């Protein structure tokens, strides 16, 4: 599954046909994390272990680099690596059964794993992040909503439907504008100054205003209809787009 996720998010980096990504677990949980039954089956080798660690951590890095917004729909347990993938998503909607935790520290490891120490304090603040990471305690759906870790809580059976209005609204935005919004948000979190963030915003606005899809949005707005955007590749290579 790690290989499949790595390949999937790598392929999305240049895929203009996919506008929004929805990440959801099958079965009774979003992702319960590492299968502990596999631990210790082979002699420990530091070099191999570090390579495996880096390979797993690369998933969340590719999620952040993917230009498409990622919506995670979370039900049941989201533990360890599952928690990390939820944190790396752009929007989190949880079912009432959702329980999330930095499980790493509960199995004898550090809670700082797969980007958790980066994402969690930026989402909920240092105090709540410290509590969750230093104890490994679960955070349930109501508290996750209260501390702004998630956007909304819905009955488990309504998770799929809850994402549809967000997806529909995103699909009415300019394809380039949506991608540059994710990129700018990601960069601005670590921007060294307000001036640096504004410089990127200014660049993005000029790029978007030069995109023919911007005028399509204006026309659709004035005509009170849904915009019909062209694929960016079609604009670059008429007749040869994906």
C-alpha cells in the first residue's frame, strides 16, 4: 500500500485531469497504522530501517506537493501513519466514530513521526499538540472539531455526501487558481515575512488573470451559468491535451 500511495501522489503532480482528491479508508477504519505483527520478523538493520522510514514519510511529502486539494473522510481509527495522512490533507471531515492519535509513542517510539510534529502544532497549536503527542491519547470527533483539527463532524453514513458540496464548489473555481491557492497556502505557512507571502500572492494573481480560464469564469458569472473550463494542457497544446 505504501508503494501504491507513493506512485499515486507522484503521478498526480503533473496530472491536470484530476482536480480534487478524496482520501478514504475501506472497512471499519480510516487507517489503523503500522501492523505490529510484522515488527521484529527480520534482523534489524539501521540502513534498511532508515530507508523504510524515509519511504513511508515520503507519502505525506508527496501529498503536500500534489497540486490538487486533498479531502480526507475519516471514520473509525486514524492512528499513527493514518493520523499523519489525515494531518497532511488539506481538509478533514470526520464521522462520529472517528478516533485519532499519535500512536507512535504508545508503542515505544517517539510521537514525532511522518510529519506529525510539523502538521499538528500548526493545526491545533503547541499546547494541544504537546498533550496529544506526549500522551498518545485519542482525540474524538467532537474535540477534534472544537480545536479546529477538522472542518466538520457528520454521521458515518453521510461522510461521502458531506464532501460533495466542497468538491462541487472547488470544481467551479479556476483550475489554475485552485492549484496555486494550495501552493501558496503551503508556502505561506513557513513564509519568513508578510512581504514574502504577498510577493507569492501577487505572482499568483497575475498568472491567474493571464489564464484564458479567468475570462471564462467572468463570462460564466455575468451569464449566471456554470463555467466550462479548458484543461490547461489544451490551452498550451490545442488538440493535443490529455
